[in-house]
C-alpha cells in the first residue's frame, strides 16, 4: 500500500501506529453505521450523496465522493484540503450528533478547488462530507485536537485510505520538554508557523517536533548562548557574547538563579545543544579568529568544576540536573560547528562520564551528519555537500528550513529513546 504518512514540508506530521488493514464494501460499511479506520484502500462510491437520514442516495447527474468518518474523542476541528465545491458553490458536511444526522452548508465557494476548516460541535461521533469530483479526485481530511493531528483521511483516485494515530503509543504527546540551545536551536530566516499551538514561532526543530506531538516546550535557547560563564567581559567580542542572559550557568544580581536551575520541576525531557559560542569565548571559534584575541574562558579538564571552563560548566550543569531532576529524561545533542574536533570529543566524553545518552550531529553510525561537521572520519566531499545544502546562504552558515525539517526527524526519535 502506498504510504500516506510520509514526512513532508509544511504538513502536520505525527508518529504512531496504523490501524489493522481492513477491506470491505463501502456501502455495506456505511449502512452498518460508520466507516471506521482503514489502512487498505476501500472503494468510495461515486454518483451519490448523503441524504438527510444519513444514508447514501444515488445520483447519475453528478460525480460525488463521499465518506463517513469516526471522530476521535476530544477533536475540535476538521479541515478539508483540495475539495471541489458543488456547482452551486456548496460543500456539504453531515454531523452525526446524538444519533441524528444534521446537514449543514460550510462553504460558498463555487467552481474551484479550495480548503475548508470547521469546528466540530459537541457530541459529534461521525462526520460525512460530499463534494463534486470533476477533474480532481484527491483530497485530504484532517481531524485535529489543539492542532495535533489525530487522524488523516486521504481520498486518492476514488479510493479512501486512512490512518489513526494511537496516542497510547505516542510517548511524547503532551510531555514537557526543556530545550537548551543557541542560534542553531532558535532558528532564524526560516519562517514562522502561521497557526497552531506554536503560531509565530520559528520553524526550527523544537517547534516542529512540539507541533507534531503536542508537547509543552520550555524555551531555554537563545542566539549566542553558552554553557560556561566567562571570567570577564571582552569589549572586542560581539555584544551578544557579553550579555549575561546568554550564559547558561551565570548567576548574579540580574539573575539570582542560573537558567538551568529554572527548568520546571515537572519536566519530562531535557536536551542540551550548546558549544559553538563557548569556543568563541575560549578563542577557537571557526567563524572569525578575532574572537580569540582576549581569551575569557578555558577548556578545562574532565575533572574541572569551575563554570568559567567548558568542561567545568558541563560538569556543574549535569551534576545539578541528575540530582535535582532525577527522573527527567536527559539527552545531549553533540554540537556541530565547534571549530576544533577536540570540543566535539569533549562533549562525548562528558556524556559518557555522567551516563547521559547523546547523538552526534557531526555524524556517526547512528546519526546523519549535519552542516559544519568536525568529525575527522568523514570526508571533505561529504562535509562540503552537507554545508552547501543545509546552510541559509554562503554568508550565513546557520541551518536552513530544510535542514531543520531533516534533523527534526532523528532528534525526535532520539527523544523517544531516552
């Protein structure tokens, strides 16, 4: 069967299990009361429409696709895409409410393909819909709850396929995720979501994953963020590296409690994706050698505890998290773009020291390589190809929108393994 739930740009996506494949006659199924969840194609009758009693009436004068779909509990909207309206400009939706069919006009758009979204009244158990099928035989019908896809029904070439997301199998749904990161997490120049629970937020990996799974994201990411706190300010550095708001471990008069200590007590997942800006403070940043003219932080050693060093800040944060958020699922995203590979190795060493799972965005046997990899085992041709494909431009080497969509899939899978 053709897979209808492939990951695609600008589409709602969800993880879940498909219902058991069922074959059956559409009219017989309809007469029994409802069309339930299907994985296998089921023939959809043409030349018919829903009568007021909810049964199918034949019509030789028009070509109409129709179906009746069960509504999951708690669904609040239904969205129809690529629907051809009746010649009189009406798309008909039938609600089955408390055992009685109602017939409502939801649109007055004649003679063109369009999209419609409606609210599902309280008590609705099934929806049936009719529309003229002339030269367009494909449409998609979404049922949503708080903008998280509950079910998708696709009509393609006069056949209907459907799949149901079983939330009992989606361990991420509704969970709280504290996301720690820098501009590679924040995103920029990649557009924002125009609707849904994260309307107005950047289309970067945390919000892409959050929308797919209806997660509650605690934002602890900001452009320029570091894990260590420099010993002093450096006037020769860009302003963002002198902003105390950008130091994860900083505590002072303007921030009595370090950012990592502000992670919600009821957090379910924590990920840390930092390091690029720390290397600028230490003086080995790969963007501009001038960042190192006045070194204000150190690499330290695996045993360091001072927050002015790279190792020390990591040790401090992970020690606190394990002690104070003992049942949170913690994961480290080993940063790409660190300039020198020894800092990639340092993050892996830290993860192993504290028993924290990690994925390496520089590429390894488990994780696809992202742009600006420092992994020495990967050839330059592959690194250059990734860089050219995934950067915003030749002058902006931050991830582009396609890169965020791409990495969101395996970062999401990483969350599921924690």
